[in-house]
């Protein structure tokens, strides 16, 4: 199989998997080639897209590769999509998201203890925007739902893994409100990618 054939297959597979992405291992197994050969072809494709200023790119997000649109074309994509209800997150939702991101897995009650207010509405908003998910059940009595972040969360904030979250200031372990403030400040100016 030629390198051009491998690159063509990679493009097709990335298109088919969409924003789920695919790992190097899965790509290599699907094409039946060595991972080193696959990475070489992926790197070539990435360079070709960058050199030609194409409308899409191959990026590594959330543990896998995927095709994404070129950020320079965002105004046109937004104009095409321009659907109602596609708003930025409220401060309550951002605070809730920050707590989940830094403390996951975490229950609704634990989030409410940190925030000091009910979190039903922010949790519904975050679930509907696919930024959080049910990550299991607590072992305690009542088996409360545990919440965690999703691949969409990673994609939305341009992170490859949850470990890329900005570090918390020293001593903030005792002041959990600082977590929400840090997260809110870090991401409030990002363009809405939803």
C-alpha cells in the first residue's frame, strides 16, 4: 500500500468517525499498518492541510485524532448554523462545570455543598450541551449519580486530556470556591464553540 493510499484511507476514516475521533492504535489496526507508518502519514496530512490553508485540519483531541474545521472560517460556520438557543454558559453553569472538572466524579449534593445553592438547572444545561455525563453511581447509601466531563468538554475547551486543566493555586484545596473562579476566568473569554 502506498503512502498516498494510506493518507486517503486515513481521511476517509477520520471523516466517518466524526467528532468521536479515533486513536492511533485503532487507525493502525483498521488499516493493518504499523503505528509508526500511520503517524508518518498523519503528520504529512497535517502539514499538507496547514501549507495549503485548507478548510479543515487534523487535530489530536481527547485521546484521538479527528477532522475539525479551520478556525479562520468560524464566522461563516456560525452564520450558517446561527440557531436560536446556542448561547454561552451562565456563570452558574460555568461554576458547576468547573467543580465537576476539578472534582470528578462528583455527586449533585457534593456540588451543591461547594456552591451553596441548588444545581439542578446548571446540571441540566451542561447535560444538554453534552459537556458532562453520568459517570457512574456513588458507593454510599442512595447510590447517587456521579458526574464527570465528556469528550465534548475537552473539545470545547481545546484540551487533549483533563490533566491539561489549568493548575489550581497552592492552598486552594481548602477553598473550593477558588476552583470555580479560576475556571471561569480561564474560559469566559473563549469563543462559543457549541
